[in-house]
C-alpha cells in the first residue's frame, strides 16, 4: 500500500514557493516568509513542524547549491579562466 503523497506534495510546493523569497541561492529562506506562507495556506501540522520541515529542506538545498558552486568553479583562477594543469611546465 502506498502512503498518501498529498502531504509530501504540500511541503514540496511550499518549499518551491518559499525559495523565491531567498536573496541568493545560498541564503536561508527568511523566517517572515515562512510565517506568512503558513498564515495564508496553513498545514495539517503545527507551525513548529512546518518550520522544521522547511528549514531542513532549505539546509539541504543550500548544501546542494554550495557543492554545485564549488564544482562549477573547479580549477578557475581569479580571472574566471580555467587553470591548465601542465606537469611539464614548472
């Protein structure tokens, strides 16, 4: 028997809406945005549960973005150009 996915969908939809309030990909969702969303849309859970779930999702998102940024920077120097590793030049 499959679990009811409506709660999962609710939290995913809420998170997708709330990340639009971030000032950058690696910033946290503002607390006031979470409060306002909860006031408007509510949830079957308490606000504390909703806040906890949003914060956990946000921390995971931020970790993912930080890793993505690290990988995209790769071996770039300050000019934004990739540094070529050439062992024959010393």
